[in-house]
C-alpha cells in the first residue's frame, strides 16, 4: 500500500512528528505488509501523548482504519476490541451488552491500544490502571507475523505496557464487569491541612476520587467524588472535619474552561462511561492548549509528597493550569508506573510553553525524588534512563522481551533510545 498524509503533530501540538511516511492500512493483511517492508516503524494511536513516544524515524502507522470490531464474550466476561478504537467508541457498544470496563481515564478520546501501551489510569484506591484489564493481545511483529499473547504466557505481564516497542497491536482482549451507574459530586475549598490526617479516607470516599489544586493557595480548588449509585452519596462529606462546600452548579477542573465540556455532576446518576471520565467525548478535553506531566509514587508517601510540593508551590503555580491528585491500585505489569505499588499520582496540566515549563518539571522531580517517582510514559518529564532503570526493576527484562520480538530494533525510536537505553 502507498503512504498517505498523516497528522504532523501530536494532539497537544508540542511534538512535530519527524516520520517521513504515514500509512493507514484497512486490514491486518495490509498492516503486515507495511510492517514487514518498513525499515523502522511505530504505531500512532490518537496522538494524546505529550512527548515523541509515538514518532518514528521511518514509517508511522495508524490502525484507525482497521475494521472497528467490538466482540463481547458474555460467558467469559471479556470483550475483544480492535486496537485503533477509542474508549468512547468501545464504551457505548459494551454497555448495550450489559457490560462495563472497571475504570476509565479523565477522557474517553484516547485509543485503547495507545492507552494500555503507556499504563494510562483513572483513579480509585481499588482500581488498577487501564492496562490491568488486558487479558490478551494480538501483535504484528517486526517480520509481519501475527502473534497472540495471553495471561498463560509467563512474559505476558511484560508485554501489556509495551510503549509501542514490541510490535503493532491489532486487537486487545479486555476483562469486563456488569454495567454500573455512577453519580459524581464536586466539593470546593478543602484546606490542604485536612489532608495530613484524612488523605486516605478522602481518597476512599468514592469509587473514583480526584483532588485538584492550582497551588495558589493552601486548599483544594475542587474535589471530585464519583460514587457507585448503590453506595449512595459520599459519607465522607458528613464528617465534622470535612469543611469543603458542595459546588452549586457544574464545574470544569481547569480554571476558565466551560463546565459544559464535562460529564454530568450534582449527583445525577448515569452510566459508568458518562461519569468516570471528567470530559465528554464530543468536546475538547481538559484545556486543549497545554502540556502535561505526572508521577506515580507509593500511596503511603502522599502526605509527605504534598508537603514537598508545597515548598515549591509558587514556582509550580507560575506555569500551572491545574494539578490533579489520584490513586491507583498496584498491578503486576512490568512497566506499569503502579508496578507492585499502591500509588498516588501527582498530575500537572501546565501552560503550553515548553521552555518555561521544563525547569519547573525538573524542580518537581527533585522535590519528589525521595519518594521514587515513576513518570507517566506519555507525558513530559526530564528523568534520565538511569533514573528510570533505578525505578523500574523489570526494565532489563522488558528490553530482553523487546529484543525477542524485534531483534533488529525496527520498533525503536529516539524516545526508546533516550529513555530505555543506557
Ligand atoms: C487531555 C488529556 C488528558 C489525559 N488524561 C489522562 C488520564 O486521565 N490518565 C492517564 O494516565 N493519562 C492521561 N493522558 C495521557 C494519555 O492517556 C496517554 O498518553 C495515552 O497513551 C494516549 O493514548 P493514544 O492513543 O493517544 O496513544 P499515542 O500517544 O498515540 O501513543 C502512545 C504509545 O502507544 C503506542 N501505540 C499506540 N497504538 C499502538 C498499537 N496499536 N500498537 C502498538 N503500539 C501502539 C505508540 O507507538 C506510543 O508508543 C491524557 C492525555 C491528554 C491529552
């Protein structure tokens, strides 16, 4: 097949793709031919990563043109989905079969394959990241062969969060649960000091909880609590020490952005896929003009880490749009930022200005260093390959797996050389 015009930047516009060729195969057969012929190749999902992870020195391939399969196996509580589909495209179809995914990220616009490749997550102390739902993968490897992997393979936990370095994922099998309803409520103005004693209780106060602060004052600007409807309104809001006021109308977490872009609040019940993300699929998520950074640390370190960040809050606030704090349950996936650690995630939505943001990113990294932060693979960070090797015990095993599936390094790029090499 012939090359076609593709997107020249990522979603945020901070990365200009250098890949000289772009392909949009319409079948797995066409994809196999593109991969087998290419000297270098990477798959582009929906391009929502904030670094050059999805770029390629040769061919870049989108799988959005593959048949949009969503096949539900009700007896096995599994769904098989085409890798190029977004969560928004999968969720409604799954719900019509009476099933749900356990959790979603803040936006449903992102591709299932691209999200699982980077360990993308939502929130909830009992909720693992989205990749933890992956029970099987179909992969086109460097020579164009199709390989199927599942949980019976000893290296499967290494292959799920793969950073695009093992091959082109064409299908994923995801675990599903019976469909459920969520209602979400937003509270405002909780003093940061309250978190010293009650961080864990607040984070456990709903199925999925997000704290937001702009670091301009020692308080949370907003606290979003998403509860399963059968659990009723959050009991935490009745605690005497809980001084946050319920928002009187819908809110957007990013100051100045329209609340109409966000999923329904004020306790109105709705299906899981219309409440777990903060942002509706038909609108621009978040701010649109932005950079993002995020670190996952052991959940036990949440309060000391908050204090460490308070020491540099003025520097952070100067280039910040909003900071979000979430929790994730530990998993067994080698490159997951939550690998074997119940985690707290500190996320920063920055102003869209790389030059002024990068020094603050480094400052945040220095202040979080005592807590062993693992960066989100798809966001902006300045940690070195040595730092990453120190924080990901299984990185050498992953590099071995990559050499197994891709001995000539066809799926490598500048990002993998810079971050995974030594
Ligand atoms: C507004 C916004 C909000 C966000 N919110 C969250 C959030 O709540 N939680 C969170 O964790 N992250 C969040 N992110 C980050 C985002 O979820 C990740 O960067 C995710 O990886 C993006 O998915 P994508 O499909 O755009 O992947 P891309 O950026 O296109 O690609 C990511 C990686 O996956 C690889 N890849 C993609 N598809 C395939 C495939 N089929 N086969 C092999 N490799 C593949 C690419 O080569 C690349 O290495 C957010 C991003 C934005 C822009």
